């Protein structure tokens, strides 16, 4: 009786191992497949991105200190209003 169970376990393990190998072989082929609407990969790898090319200089001037101070004051006032409204809501 014991030998029969050992034989059944061995056969079951062998079958599971065979199935695992069979599915493992299929997965590598499935990984190479691409969808129909995918862009084709270039045959040769492209060159590196141009890291030393800088964008052109801006035509617009930097914000003046007066405008910057005005914007910062508006943002600070909005932050204070929201802080008060948050305390009132609790």
C-alpha cells in the first residue's frame, strides 16, 4: 500500500514538472510576440540623446522684483485665507 502511494506521488510530481516545463517553453515565445498596432522596433539601436545641446536663450525678460513681490504677497494672502477657512471648517 505504501509503495502504491509513493508511485502515485512520483507520477503526480513528474506530471506537474512536465506541465511546468511545457508552459515555461511557451511563455518565452509569447513574450516575443507584439500587438498588431505596436510600432516596429528599429533594426539598429539609435544614437545617444544629445545631452550637450542646450535650448535657445529666452526672448522674454525675467520677472521684475516688484512683480515677484506682488505675486508672493498674493500667494501668502491666499494661503492665510485657506488656513483660516480650514480652521473654521473643523
